[in-house]
């Protein structure tokens, strides 16, 4: 299974209510996460998280699918192009 470099961007609404479930889920995928940056925005009661990942398309789909099903979470992602043989 080929892995590729990519990123995942998250917006967490109602940060105090939803952050714990996001953190638990990200812990499950810790083996594909290379870096994580979080920026809280207390004025709007939300936060943004950016993940740099090394993952297969299946792993990325599993992560983003589970994140997207959480209440108050918006998620977008991208992987690098496949390497040429």
C-alpha cells in the first residue's frame, strides 16, 4: 500500500464541546500524523487544526470520514500525486 504526503484541515465549532472527540480520534491515527498545528479562536468559540500526514488513500479516507461524521467538524484534505513507476 503506497503512502503519500498530504494534509488535513479541520475547523472545530463549539470548541469546548467538540475538541475532546476530535483529539481521541486523532490519537487513533497517530501513526500517520507527522505534524499537528492548532490555533484556537476563543472569540468565535472555534479552532483550526492542520495535520501533515503520510498516508494511503484508504487511511486518509478513513480519517476524514470519521472526522466528518463528528458534530461541529468541517474537514478538507489533499494528498500529493502518486509517484511515477
